[in-house]
C-alpha cells in the first residue's frame, strides 16, 4: 500500500476580515446562532467573533458569483454560516455541475474538490485547504492500480469515489456507498478488483460470496475503522436495562461487525434523514456511527428532541478548513487552492464516473 503525500499546509497569516458596524455584527451573530442551533457551544458571543468572517465571505460570494459547497463533515460555522449546498460527496459533485455559477468553492477534502472538477471541467474549482487529504484516498496511487491490473489482467476494477482523480482515471468504474453492491454485481466475469476500502471490500466479499471473487485493497477510513460491533452491543445492553430502545445508524465504511449490529446503513445524507425521521416518529434514542459532522447537522436540523447516545469520531482532515481559509481563497486564491487536473486524467476519470451512472440504473 502506498501513501500519497498531502500538500504542505499554506502559511496561515494574520488575516483580518473587513470592519463591520456593531449593528451588522449583532444581526449576523443572531442569524448564525439561529441557524447553527446549538446554543451551548455556539453562543451569541462566539457567533460575534465569527460574524465578520461570514459577512465578508457571503459578500465576496455574491460579488464574484461563487457557489460555495460544503461536505456534511465540515464545521457548523461553515455548513450553516456560508455554504449554499451541503450534502455528501456524490450529491455535492452533482450540485457543483448543475450550479449556474462558473466558480465553485468546495469546502472539504481534496478528492471531493477534484471530483467536482472532473464533472465540471470548465468551471474554476477552489479548494481552500490543499493539505486536507483523506486516509482512504491517500492510501492508493494510480501506480498501485496499474500494478493490480498487471497482476490480474482482464479483471474489472471498481473504485470507491473517495479516491484521487488519477486513481479514478485508471479504473473501469467508480462506486459510492449507496451503489457499490449493485454496481459490482453487474461487472462482467467471476472476479473483480475493489479499491481502496478494505472494510467496504469485506462487505462486498460477503455479499458476492459464491458468485464472484473480490480482490481487495488495504486502505481504510481511519474515522469509521475506529468503531466496533462490541461497543454497539455494550451500549445496546446498557440502554436496554433502562428501557431505551436504541436505534443504530452507521456508515458503510465501518467494519462488517458494526454493519451487522446496525438498524440503518447508509451515506451521511441518508443517516441524517433517518435520524430526523426517527425523531419525528418519537424514537429519539439514536447512536450515530460516523463522523461528528452528521451529529451536528442532526442537532441543528431536528425539530424534535433527539438523544444522540455514544460517541462520534472527528475527522482531522475534514476539520482542517476554517472560515479564514475560505475567506483567503475567495479574496486571492493561492495557486494550490485552485484545482487543476490534466485534461487526459479528467476525460478518463469522467469515463469511470459515467460508467457508474450507467450501471447504477
Ligand atoms: S471521514 Fe475523513 S478519513 Fe474518512 S473517508 Fe472521510 S475524509 Fe477520509
């Protein structure tokens, strides 16, 4: 397994936002407090400290016709303070493609901004934190895929969408957490190579047992690999002693024993929808087995009482982007903050994504 080296962090200077009147700051801080909807952590004074940043970012977006998209795992000040669209990586790439604006600012990790560039090559895609990589995406390079293809000639290769543009360009088809089982079933032959997620590959191996052999790779999302079925069983039995019927919602990047203990398995968007639905149905006791950003969104967007039980894990890559980075990229992007991809890589990666759309039908 090869680790891709993330870009060096940009120098973080003393960036000073524009000056705003006390009244403008007060009004913006109240708006932020309302939309973030987590009064204990994001009280009025905290919101006042970020208000000048969100005011200037929103001003620059309007002035320069920029569409700002943020992954669900970004922090609430970004998700609710400045983003125009918030979702999981797959939906956000479609949002980037369909937005009328010619400039997209993608607040997330690098591979997601690259996917936005692949589906909208004629747009400018800004990525505020070039150093924001991903343990899964960085676990594999294009050369690793070429080696696998040389070792298993003619065997189709499927890659999870959490990969770099260069890796997407080498494979036959991309898949997401919502379609990997369906698409891999349809690939020709009785063998397939699945990269880079070993845990998702494990579910796939079990799902296709007796029908296809799966050649797996050794990458993992360090966030989702943290959870275990044992911890869920322990929470279930403890809460059951108090008459609590715990609903467990988990992401498919988790290990098979976590999936086996879960009531719902799906992308971050699906988990959020399910949590809101359960809350509305009077089933508020929920264990969310994923990155902490999903829990923040459930807290902010639920009209009903929801008790999030157990823990979440924070992704250090996802939390690298701060409002200051976004402001700096909007004011005067550093070359490393502009996604540039070779035309041939774009065209070959587009082919893998188009195959996904075709086979997902
Ligand atoms: S949570 Fe972080 S490490 Fe895991 S797949 Fe997403 S970006 Fe990568």
